[in-house]
C-alpha cells in the first residue's frame, strides 16, 4: 500500500471529537496527553496481530480484523478489573493492501472503541513488504485496590467463567473449511464468536464489590489460563468438565474435537477467575441481572500448582498448552 | 525465528527489579499497572520500525536497532516537554532472526531505558513471514501547564534548535556506501549520530522555567518540523541558513548534497522550537551550563503558515517534504 497523502489519511481515521473528558491532546502533536484520575491506577497493554498468523486476508474482512485487534486488548484491561479509555494503533502495511482497506481496519476498531467511549490517541503507519502487522496499545484505569491479579486465588475459592467456552475455536474451523455445520444459525453464531469477540468489561465491573478476586481472560485457552492462575497463586484447581458452559450451537456439533476446542481452543475472550465462595452467589446474581452468564466450574485447593479435570469419575491433569493459531 | 519457550524468553528480557517507584505491576499479568502522579499529565506515543524500510539487518546490529526503536519514542516525549517512564515492545519476527538476536534487540532498548530509569512493562512477540516489525510504546509524564505543543509559537518568538543538524542523514549515506569520508573520526561520529540518536530529554527539562515554548523533535527533517510548527501556530518563520548549527564532522564533508541533508535529512532527534526572545538568553545559558548547545536560527513573524529560508540575501520557501528512508 502507498498512502498518497499521510495527512489526508489521518483526517480519514481521526475522530471528529474527543470522547474522554480527561483527554488533553489526542492525535496531532508528537504524543498524546491525558489527565489521570486520582485514586485510580493506569492500566497499559499491547498486542500484535500478524497476517497469516493471527488472521487471513481471504477469511476476515478488514473491519473484522480491526475490531478484533482492539477487542483483544480491551479484554486484557477487563481481566485487570478495569475499563478501557484510550488506544494507539501502529500498522506496517504491504503493497497489496489498499488505502480503503486500511480505512476499514480503523473503522472496525472505531466500532468497538465508540461502544466504550474510547479515544484513538496516536500511532504510526509505515510500509513493509509481504505481510500486514498491526499493534494496538490500550490504556485503561481501575480504582486503586480493585485491580484483579492472577496471584489472588486462595484455597476454598470457587472457580468461575463468564459466557460459554470453545465457540471461537469452532468458528475458526468453520472459517478454514475444516468443519461444516448444517444449521446456518449455529454456524453464523460460532463464526461471529471468533471474528467479533465481546470483551467482558461489564462483568469485570460487576465484580468490583468483591474484596478479592483472581482474574484472567481466555485468550490462549481455558487450560492455559487456569494453569496461569494456579502458578501465580501457588494453588491447585479441581475443574468439573461437565460444568464448563457450552453454547447450544457448540453442543449441537457433537464433533470429536469438541473437547480440544473447549480446553485448548482459546480466543473466547471470556473471563476466568476465582472468588471466595461467600461472594459467589452475589456475583452470579449481579451478572445474571445484567444478562451475563457466570458459571462455577470448580474450586481451588491447597497443593502444588496444577489443574485437575474431573470427568466421568476420572481425574486428568490439564496441560498448559494453548492456542496455536493456524499451525 | 521460533522461540522455543516463551516463558524462558521473557525471563531473559525481564528486568531484575523495577526502576520506577510508581510501578505497581510490570510484566507478568494481563496488563501493567502504575500510579500516575497528581499535577502531572500522562504522555503516550507509539512508533513502528520495519526491516527494509527503517533499518537494514546487514547495516545495523540488533543492539543498535533496539536502541533506536526506543530512542525515537523517548524523543517524542521530550518534544512534549516530558520525561519518559515506561515502555512496551511488540515484535513480529520472521524465521531468519535468531532468539539471540532478539535478546540483543531488547538489550539495546535496555541500554537507553536504564539511562532514564524506564521500566519495560509489557508487549508481545509473535512470528511473521519475511520482515521484522518492531513497535515501541512509551509512556511519560509532564507537569501540568508545562506541556510543549506545536501550536504555541507566536510572532516575535526566537526559533531555536538543540545540537547539530544533518549528521544522521550523512551517517546513513556512509552506512549505505554512498558516501566515503576520509577522516575516520568524522565517519564514526556521523554513523553514531544515525545509529544512536540521543533524545534531548534534559534540554526539554531545562526549558521548564519558560512560560511558553513551542516544540517539536526533528524526526522527518528540519524543514518538515518547522512547517509543522508554523501550521499548528498559524505563523510564518524566517530562518537564516548560515545560523543552522553543523558539526565539525559534517562541515568537513563539503559535499554537494549537504544542504539537502541539513534541511530534509531528518532523524537527528534534536529539538526545534520557539521561545519569547525575553527568555532566550536564559534558556541558552541553562543549556550551555549543562553542555547542551542551543542555537537561534531565526524568528517568527505574523503571516501565512510558511517557512522562508534566507541565504546569501536570497529568500526561498522551504517545502514540507521530509525523510524518505531508503527510497
């Protein structure tokens, strides 16, 4: 791609007005400026998606690619218990991408950004050969002492997940042509779960009443995220496989690789965490009242850092391996 | 490149301890957390460097590439009047880069990061085909009402630059084999100015006494940066070419393209700005006392946004075009 006029391009992707009242300078100077709120902590994360590894040009539209590149970072902010505020985007673009496609990538990001009143405050666009690489940095905030860390799981805690698990991996297989689903609605649902993950920012906010919660988002797969919580907290988890919540669409598949997608598939961008059992019922009620499902899938025990899966009376250790994209 | 064990790799690049006392969580959870200082503004910027466009593997070492990728972002923070605090790094790495080379890129970043007591607080490493792409996000801070914007130039102001101009462009031509310099010291100096730019953070701090300063860093070339200041401030600038400070090494070249490098070369990462004449002498003295040269190269007038260069009694309009890397 060649951007004929960089300033003209920036005009195309620039917001017409700022959404965050604390933003002092957005795009246009050497860097952006914002006022942080007292009694809050700033949250920062950055993730990269590379063409051919995280997405395929003939499978995902530019709008979907942009949407997801931002969504995965918002999910990280949610997993810290916070809300997203600002984002920066850098793109290295090869010649076979047009300026119009690039504008659509930004439109996809703006779609989810506007939902959260986030501001695009900076970035860079450069040319490269071969494959498009997009990096998104997100800045958010969380009230002090309400940050949610992986290391805060304790023996006796209930283990929970939001939403349903495994949909995104099934959706990817449909997109790649490896899985054919007779029922159109189920197929569309699963593909949408892969292309348009909805970060659980609201659920994380509903958890703010709880004194202590450990939290992770499901990017690399349930097994991997549970293992991370156990390692960071030095605890053991007992997970009951039949409790892991599945969507009707996924359940309808009855496919032999179903278990693999549920445990190792990843990219559902749901939240997984632990909470003292005394707080679980209230947490679940708060979520249900807002239309968010939250399910207990197991509990935490003292012991070596490991995740044990119980199914049909048998116990197996879940390995840490996660999502391998298109490998 | 294939990173055999991501956790092992992170251990290699992770700092042994935090440098910023306000950092709450660095690398290791879903995102980083830090406390912002009251009465300060947060500064954020992100820049991307792509192999083949911004650097060549056979010309720059991995350490130099890492150093520069962070330095150019620190320079943007300096151009806002701020100091850098944290950085995040995402790298998309093709197979022909080894894990050792990747560790060296991070070592190059750590070299300049430790100079400023900056913490590496996050990022991502993914594989890609063909060319390496590195994105660095830097977060800094500036005291409220001391941020330095491009739009703050006023008629009557003195126009200044720090350091010397054009060295980096000459250094690049030496690296590319387009320019041979007899004197070894001069050659090494110019190449070093290209590979290892030193952001003018200190100079920006010495400006903090001034009520009003407009400021830019020289990434795209002096002509381009001056035009940006004029456009943002709706003023005209008169620049005297003979006042633009040159290093002895550059002056010794006597090469026909010298003027082009000085005006359009870019990547010197010096600061260029304007200050009320009543404050210029004190600003210059403060810098000189710290061993930093700061030179008046012209003045600001009311009028249409344009930059006029005076040389040998003739006046020419400087166009906005800037640095084109390897094109």
